[in-house]
C-alpha cells in the first residue's frame, strides 16, 4: 500500500514543484504574460474564460469520442475479418502495416476541402489516427490465441464460432485494450490537428485564435485541458480493462 | 466376445513435412475395452500423439477406420465423442479454476450455471476445494493439472485420451498424481488411452500396455499387466512389475546389450 501511495504521490509532488518553479521563474525574471504566463495567469484564464473553454472542450471531446468510437468499431471489424480469412489477410494486412508509416494527420487539409469546416472532417481525422493501433492489435491479439487451446476445444466438438467466443476473444482482449489506450491518446491529437487546419469550434480552434491575439494564458488553459483529457481517457480505458479482465492482475504487472 | 469400446483397424496416417509425405502410422490395429486402462509407449516420433489426434478427430487418417462403441465414425464427426487431455494443462488464464473445469460441459451444451454446479460437486474429490475462484496463474503446477483432469473427466465421455499428462511435472508431483490418477480411475472406470514415454508409469497404471515402433509407428508388442487392483506403490518393486518392465524395455530395444 505504501508503495502504491508513493507511486501516486511522487509524480504529483514533482509536478507541483515544477509549477512552483515556473511561477517563481516568471515573477523573478519579470517575463511578459503574452510571452510566458505564470501558472497563476493560466488559473486566471480558467476563472475568466470558463464558459468559453467549456463550450469548446465539449466540441473537441465529442470529436474525440465519436472518432474513437468509429475507429474502435472499424478496427474490430477489420481485425476479425483479417484473422478469419486468409485471402483477406494476404490482401489487407501488409497494406495495413505499411499505412501505419503514413502520418494520418496530413490528410486533414483534404478533408477540409471535401467536407468543410464542420464536425465530420475532424471526426474522420480522429478516427483515422485511432484506427490503426486498434486494427493491428486486434489482429495480433486474435492471432496470439494458443493453438493447442483451439485444438482442445475442437476435440470437444466446439464450432468455429464457439472457439472464437471462448478462446479467441478473451485471448485478444488484453492486446485490444493496449491498442485502445494508444488510440484514445492519438484521438485527442487527431481532433486538435483537425481543428488547427480549419474549424469554427473546438479547443484547437480556440488555441489558434487565442495565440493570434497573444492571449497566451488561454492557450495554456487549452493545453492543460487537452492534457487532462488525454490522461483521463487513457486512465478510463485502463479502469474498464481492469474491470473487464480481472484475471490480468495475476498474470502481468499493470500500468497505472 | 463383447464389442470393444474403441477399435482401431488398419490405420495409416501421413503428414507433410518440408514438402515430403511422411508416414506417421502404418497399419495400426488396436482396441480398448470398456473400463480398460491402456498405455501407449514408443520412441519419440512413433506417432503416439498422432494416434490420439486421430481418435479425437483432430487429424484425419489416410486409410483404415476408427470404431467407437461398434460404430465406425469418420474423422469429421469424431470431435466431441472422446475427452482429450493434451500435454499442457491448457487452462484458460481468464477463467477461474471452477470455470475451467466446467469448460467441456459448456461446450457440450450445458448451461453455465449447470456446468459450474456439476464441476463444484467434484472439486473436493480432486483435492481442489477452496480453490474454485482462483485463476490458473494463482495455482501450482500440480493443481493446474488436477483442474485439467477434472475438466477431462467431467466431459462425461466413455473414453479418455491422455497425452503425457504428467510430462511437465517434477518427479514428486508426478508420482503423487500417478497415485491419485490410479485411485480415481479405479473408482470411475472410464476407459483410458494414455500416451507416455515412461515404462514404469505405464506398468503402474495400465491394464494393458501397447508398444509402438519408431516411425512409421505400428504395434510391435502388447503386454497385459498382471498386477492386482487397487494398485499401490509397493508393487513397483514386485517381481511381476519388474518382469513386465523388462519385457517392455526389451520390446523398446532399451535393455542392456541391445544398445549398440
């Protein structure tokens, strides 16, 4: 327990010390707020602009959640298709792996041309960035199923569907959750990048506009919200994983 | 003469390795009677495991037939008619001991609740009481093997196929589980075909020991074991035991003097 406490308290203390150092440094050097605001200025922005921040956070969060949801569904479907059919695997899997090397965010300007300034192009960028870790981990997870275990089930007379449900899905879930953790963090980047390229709403848009007006404290406030959003979503996937896969506690050290 | 529970006739099996057809088993004939414990021994590569794979329907023969209860069953329909325990315990890490034990029953169509209730009834008898809710990672090797045994027995099939079930255990665990298996079998009286490479284990457990030759595997010797039931470890040093052991070692070409 004390070990666990230390693991939580340690990073918080370091973080607080960093913030304190930052505050002191800004005041001592008398740095202009538009250049580098002190943490207290950022807090001030939260106090003054909270309505604005909340409104734009809602937009970005919905882009992240919808995009991630689409990526999750698409990743699971393609992953299962690739695992279950050799022809599909040969045709699709190499492309899937190769496409991982392309930074998906570069497609954002095209989506702007095709779909305008609304929610859709951001959701698409988000879904694209989030899709690959999920698809690849689903394939790898399903493929990691113990072949001997599948033989055992077959010798019991289990159908392919039964084997899929009883052996493959549970074998794949830890890797799927691993993919989901990466994807959910990517989703936030995808949504913000989509907004940078062209938007009328969202934290990316608000940052862009605030920076243009040298409202630097508000830019920092947006960064803080995005960071918290990423961490919370990441942790949320971890919590769902721990509830869904209670047995993992005994087979591997857990992150977080 | 009563119909044997299992009748394997003129069985030949080949498989592909490095683009070549290899004959794993050639013209194998053997039978297992109801309530009989048969051990299969033979040098590695003699196709012992392949034979179990064929009987359980995991692998198809190229010639010959397998009859269960007097009825010839083609390979594709054999799955589910026997209960097969493979070398590794193959417990699902995401299922508790109880849920693992109930697996075969679930596959055979029992509801989860019913399957688990049936497994629960037998937990104490298998020395697993109190460990129902543990995950495999929390169990010792010997306990995991007993859960796998319970899963195999609970499938409620007349014929159990055991592929070196003690292969992965240390000597002490192995000897304990042999003793335990022989006692359990003497109560259950399900028919057993067990593959082992350990002659002592075969003589100690079996009613009959069948010796397979090196590849291509074929039956080269059958030995009826004349030790009384119940078996005890004290018999391991009896003259009968040693005589059987000598005959089997000789059949395997392992007696002193045979070795070049």
